[in-house]
C-alpha cells in the first residue's frame, strides 16, 4: 500500500513499547525478582541456622546430663569412701582395718577419674552451648535480613503501582539494609 497509512497504538502496545524502551517499570520488576530470590536464600539460611542452634543445644543438654551422671557417681563413691573411713576408725583388728584403709584409697583414686570425666563433659556441654548461641545470633541476623528484603519487595510493588520515584528509592534503601544484614549474618557478625 501507499505510505499514507497511519497506525494507532492501543494502550497495551503503548505500554509494551514503553517497557521495551527501558522504563523504570522493567528494572523495578527485575530488581523485585532478584530480591525475591535473595530473600528466599536468606530465609533458608535463617531456618538452617535455627535448626543447628536447636541441635547444638540438644547436644549440650546430653553432655550436661552425662556430667550430672558422673557427679552422681562421684557422690556415691564419696559416700562409700566415708563409710570405709568410718569402718577403719571403728575397727580394732589390724588386718580388717587395713582392708578398709585400702578401700578408702581405691575410692579416692576412682573419684579422681570420675571427676576428670565429669569436668570433661561439662566443658563439652559449655562448648555446645556456645555453638548454639552463635547459631542463634546468626539466625537472628538472617531473620532481620529476610524481613528487610521482604519490606523492600513490598515497597517495590507500591512503587510500581503508584509510580512514585521516592518509593523506589526507599525500596533500594531497604534492600541495601537487607543485603548488609545478610552479609553480617554470613560473616557471623
């Protein structure tokens, strides 16, 4: 046909042309998709560290129970030692008195071994507790980062709907805070 034709754009075609020319809408949509992905990773890491904290706390409780068992055993040996000491004091026959004195020495030796085991279990319990606390701290950082990323995604949606540039800046600010918190979580700060 001749060059006198004219073409009328519909609203949809106009919007598609506007998007294809690099409007803020498409970059905001891409930023939202990237933030959603980052938020999903942060959320996963938050759950992972929370689960680790619970497992480590459980290990600490197990070691604490083992230490308590050793201290109970220690106390039982102390009672037996006391009984042997009393029996040795009351005994008038030298050969039987020596038997009780030998028992006292054996109980002292056994108690020392038990005490060492109990103290080791207590140290292990404390180490597991410290690991649990560290994981909980890291979990809180991941949770803060995830929340900030979620807020930035909500701000992006509002910015897209209202076409307010200042909302877009707020979205990028919240995203930067979220990324910073995520970096702190990753670095265990």
